[in-house]
C-alpha cells in the first residue's frame, strides 16, 4: 500500500509534466500545425469541387477584384479611424504616414501571421506608442478588441435577420445566433471588467513591472469612455463595408446581388471566422463553410462558385497584404514628434 501511495504522486507528477509540455508545444507550434492542416484541407476541397471549374469562376470574377479590394481596404481604414478616436486629443500628434503605415501593418499581421487579431492589436499599439504613449496605446488596443467583438454581435444580428428572411429557421441562422451571443458575452464582459473592476490596478499589485502602468491603464479606460460609442459606430460601419464586399464577391461569382443574399454571404463569413479562429486567416475553414452553405446562397448545383467566394476574398486579402508590404517599404520613415 505504501508503494502504491508513492507511485500515485509520481504518476500525477508525470501527467502534469506531459500536460505542461503539450501546452508549451501547442503554444509554440500549434497555429503553424493548424495552418498546414488548413492548407491540406483547402487542397482537398479544391480537388473535390474541381480545380478547373474553380479556376474558370475566378477568372470570370477577375474584373470585380479592384472593387472588392476597395471595400477590403475601406473597412480596415474605418477600424483604424476608430482607434484614433479612442486615443483622443493625443491622436493629433500622429503623422498621417505613420497612421497609414500602422493600419497596413495591422491588417497584414492579422491576415498573414499566425497571431490572430489580438496579436495584430499588439503590433498596432507598439507602433503607436511613440506618438501617444505606451499605456494609452495599450488601452486603445484592449478597448478596440472589445468593440470589435461587439460590432461582430451587431452585424451577426443584422445578418441573422437576412438569413431568416431568405431561408427561415435554418441552421445558419442558429450558428449566427451562437456567434452573436458568444461575441456579446465575451466583448461585453471584458468591456465591463475594464471599466468597473480596475484590472490595471489589480495587475499592478500582482506584478511589479506593472505597478506604474496598471493604474494609468485604468485611467485611460475611464478617460476614453465618452468616445467609445463613436469608435463602436466606426467599427460597425467598417463591418457594413465588409458586408458590401461579400455582396460584391457573391455578385462576381454568381451574378446575384440582393440584400438578403448579401447578408447571408456575410453571415457565412462571420460563422467561418468564429469557428476557424485558431487557424491563421481561417485557411481551409472559410472555404469549407462556404461549401457547406452553398445551398443557402442558391449555389447547391455549383459548389465551386460558393468556394470561389472564399478564395476570391483570400486573393483580395493577400493582394492587399502584398501592396501593404510594398507601401510600407517605400513609405518615408516617421518618428515620434
């Protein structure tokens, strides 16, 4: 019995060690593994719908790409403006070139690197810190993250109404409802904690390195509160422009453009983004979700067109990223004033 008692703690310790190693491995390589899995899934999906048929649809939709790019850039710009609103008067010290560069880097980081939106907000805050200060930039990033989630909720509700009008009580409608509730609980919950629980001060007491900056974060949260609704409105407007983008994508591949079909196309995008959040840029996930909901778009007999919506959106995103990289390289350097 004593030997068994000795083995039990050893077994428990071994399990904890294996679990800790697994967590470290996934935090380091997990997103890259998921990216590879997503690429494999995308290749298999393209083969399933027919590579030649898909290529033909994309070529026919090519003339619409400039308009899709404009919409893609527009919603990113409106989110960038929302961040300036959150900064308040100190945003006036940010040179236009620096804001453009930061906005482009934020988009590229979010679209290409396996760090997600949170990592992109950190990148933006780092680039803005020399102009508005570290704590103000960090507070802006945190608030922007919550407002983006709430804007997602608003658009989920709008798209849900469009899906219901088009399809009735469909599984896509219920998935949008889950997405809307999830983003509302997460975004709204974090927002309330930031404004009411003084998380900066709490962290400042727990971590010596945050002793100075924690209370400053709380102060920036409270000081920017009158501007939150304006920033949220800009974020919702950005989502609206993104919805127009997906309406144009549907028009480009199928020739269909109605309010309900546009909202349905955007609703599918929101669902795929929610359930593929761990996969960088939702590679393979978005295409798969559009394939599943091809009947909702009236494309049950042409699944390659449904997949083409996601692929064309990806082409737009990668094109904008490429242009962003070139723009940042040739843009004159700016420094803090």
